[in-house]
């Protein structure tokens, strides 16, 4: 199904829409009882790697919430499994890596991703979903820095100290790590597009822990390499990170079409920091607001919509849906977005 | 001893100095072997609450690093113990609260701090240090939002979801919580100044998790209340938080003299966001850089100094010293700062 004329894709392109489109990062997952039931029988990685189950979880929120796009249920570490990284996802903690990257030898042992061999289950999930969905499917991958932060630290980190130390102490090894990740993620996203994804989002969730100098010197080239590798693909490419206010212009210069931003920034002030190549903004309600009383949430959502300006804006949260979120509130929020100014 | 003419205090006042002064947040603590030895015999809270030990730990880095100021060894949760909060600090985790704040009744059970009764050990530590130190002593406290985030969550949190939910769902209870914390922290800081602290720093470490609207509506009034309560004190008052780029102007408007900023922002771009009431900036080398090779660290430190402009600038890290930091590197960094442009 061609979704070129859907509200979501049109908004990504900066074109007029019937209403502001909306979807939520992590819209599939722990906030849904059906998901929690599946999780009693399967690990997160099992769900990600079993096409029927990944598709089922992806679909759970779509009709229920009435969102304008689906996002593949997966985790950014899934392609790493096919690259020789010993990774597991520990409930309530996050990715745990058995063989962290600490040397150039560790980097050279990584196996560049070949999608058909390494992630056939992801390709199959995307095929099933592209066939079943009435809305566009967003494929996604982790950006090199964010993936590297898990691979180097071996686990989630608040300060990314080992990652930054590796970056500064072994710049050649770091560059090789960035390059192999960039090429593998390019391959990964191209495979999702070939299988039917109508857009892709690159999650550089932790890039905001870097200052502009380090981002530009050590990270931006790899992100730009991914977008260059996707330049012949006719789908919108979204780039997202948290606490990125000071590097938004630098991130935008790596070549995405759409910039996703967190709740710390005002969308109207973001537009002025963007190069002309950015066709739309995505965001940016604080996920914690979904736990607030409706009147508070409504006022804040309307403020986000106003600042978004009603064009070239995809409504979303400023980060993933919090597990304790009531899906009924998200459904009501979707209605609010869809009926705003119409 | 009057430190009015010290480089540190003069820089805080925006006055000329012999050299750019420098100290490090968390300069006392886990990076020192002598500290780790003490920790084998005493818990963190024992160290904080035993004047001789707190003074000893405070002094450890001062001569060794050659810094221009000492900061009292303590933890922002220390005054909470005297307010009826059941708090312990768990190694490698952070503060754990046995009786989290979830209702207005919980708030009303808090006992406003009376310093002489609640924290006599802190007053005594400051007295000892003011007597022994040849450099100014910085007293400190946690700001209401950051303290509340621990008190509501019950433990360190990445998303502060419960805290924000409490703030939005129970605004009256939240305001009472902010007020009792503001008054208690004012009392706490005044007591430290009376005992000999030459400056005070208010840590609103997690304020950067709020957008400007929420910061101004729900947090800034309590911070302003503290600075107003300190307005007759003739010591520089520093305000610091992490990831605060989007709210720096709002934070500065609450009334501090010096704004401490993290490494994400460029100091030269910060000056233009500041009201005239701000007499100096403090910061802002990424703490992870202290783990990098010296040439990388040196280049970055020089960049911070250049952007700081050599006047009305106190050199510091952009957040606390990481535990794995080599004190020898910090000492070398102090030398670099002291000899820059002289």
C-alpha cells in the first residue's frame, strides 16, 4: 500500500494535511495489558525476533489509539545480535552486553550486518505489517553513538563516561566503530524500507550528552553517512534525541528530513535553528504529562500544537511512552490532536 | 578569615582576578584513596554527620589539587533527615527514601528545619573548616525540585515521572512541599553562612528535566524564595543544574549571583542569555574529559577558558567529578587554569 498521501507522510514532507498527524514513541509495549500478557510467556528479544509476535505487538496500539502511523515493535539492540554482540535486555534495567567494546580488536571482531542473513525476522515482521496496516509503518534503528554507548559501557549509563573516554582515548578505533555501525544501520534501514516501511526514524537518544564540538567531531560524520546511504530512498527520514537543544542545528545538518525533539525545547523556537533541508518537526509533549489530570494534559498538548503551527508538524511525545501510562489517555490525546483547529 | 579578596570571591563578583579560579563539584569523595579508606569504616551519612570526618574529607582535595575554594563534604539529603524524612544513601544507587511523599498529608508531616537542632553537626563542620581553610568554603543545599524528586520518587529516577505527576495532579500539595523545602533550605544555607561559609551553591541538578513553562509555574517561585531569604547575606550565591540550556534565563531570574552550567552549553553563548544581575558564570568542562588523554583534556579546558573570557568566570566541571577520575589529572588541570594567560 502506498501511503504517500497519508497525513503522516504529507506532514513529514511539509505539505498540508487534514489534521496534525500523531503517533507515540513506544506506543506499543508496557502500557498495554495485552503486551504484558505476551511478556509473561516471552522475553523482549523473543517478541522482537518472532515476526508474528512483533507484528501483533506493533498492531496493538494502532486501532486502539487511532494513531496516524505504526512503529515497528523492536529494540535498537536487535541488529547488534547479528553483528556478534552478546546482548540481552534485562527487565527494568535495559540492554546488558556480555562482551563490551573496549579496544580496536573488539571493534574489528564486529560483523557488518547483512540484513537477509542477520535480521530475516525483522524483514518478515515489516512485510507482514506493510500488508496489514492501513497507516504508514515507521521502521527504525539506533544511531551509532547511542548504540556504541551500550556496547562500550556494557549497560545503560547516566554519564556515558566509558564511551566518551573510548572516543577521546582511541579515536581511530572509535571511528571504525562508528563506521561499522553506520554501514550496518544503513543496511538495516534500507532492508526495512525495501520490505515496506514508509518512513524511518534514527534514534540517537543519548547524543544530547555530548557538547557540540564532540558531536561534530566524533559522531555527526557517522550519522551523515547513514543519511547519505539512504539518499536514494523516497521515504521521510526522522532523527531524534533527548536533551539535544544545544546541538539541534548540528544534528539537522547531518541530513534528516524531520527533526524529532524532546519536551525541553519550544517547537516555535526550534524552527529558527533548523536549516531549510528540514521539512518538518516531530514532538514534543513531556511523557510525564500523560500521567497528569486531563485539564493539565490538554492545556499542554494545545500549547504544543500551537507552537507546532499546524503544518509540517507531527505530534508526538518528547520521549517514549512511560510504562505506567493509561492507553485510554493516549487515545483521548489522539482525538484532541485530530480535532484541533478543524 | 575574610575571603572577600580571594580570587574565587572576586570572580563571583565579576571583579578582576590574578588568575581564573577553579574548584570541582564533588572534588572531595570517591576519586581519593584516603576517602575510600574512610568509607570502609563509615557510611556516607556517617561521614556527613560527624564534623571531624566531614571536615577531613572536605580538606583532602584542597591542598592536593590546589583549588581556589573548598566545598563542604555533605549530601543534599542531609537536612531532610532532620525534617522527618527516612533517607539512606545506597552505594552505587543514591538516596533511598523509606517514606516517600505522595499526598498533602505526607507534606504536612514534614518538620521545617531548625538548623541548630536539626543539623548541629553541619554547623560544627563549617566552623572547623572556616577556621582551618586558607581558601573560601562553599556551603550548599539542594533546591526544592531536586530534593522533591527524591522525596516523591523514593529513589533516583531517570524520568521524574512520579514527581511531575504529583506536581500536576496535586498542585496545592506540591506548592506546600516547595515552600517547606524553600524555607528549610534557606535556614540551612543561612546557618552555613553564619558558621563561616564564604559562598553558597544551590544544586537544582534535575531542574533541566522540566520545560520552561513548568519550571516557571511550579519551581521557580520556590527557588526565588530562597534567594530572597538570602538577600541580606553578603556572600555570592550560585545556582547550578544539568541540561538546563532551555531554562537558563528563567533560572537566572530567580536571583542568584552566579550561574553554574553544564558542558552542553558554550559559556560565550550563555552570557547573552543572562540578565544583568548575574555577575559571573561557573563551569563547564565535561567531567568525562578528565578520563581522556591529557592533550584532549588540555585542548578542551583551554576552549572552556577562552569561552569563559578570563573574567567573571569560575572554572569547574559541568557536573560532579566522576569516581574513576585520577586526582593527579585534576591537579594538573588546576595548574593549567592557573597559568592560562598569565
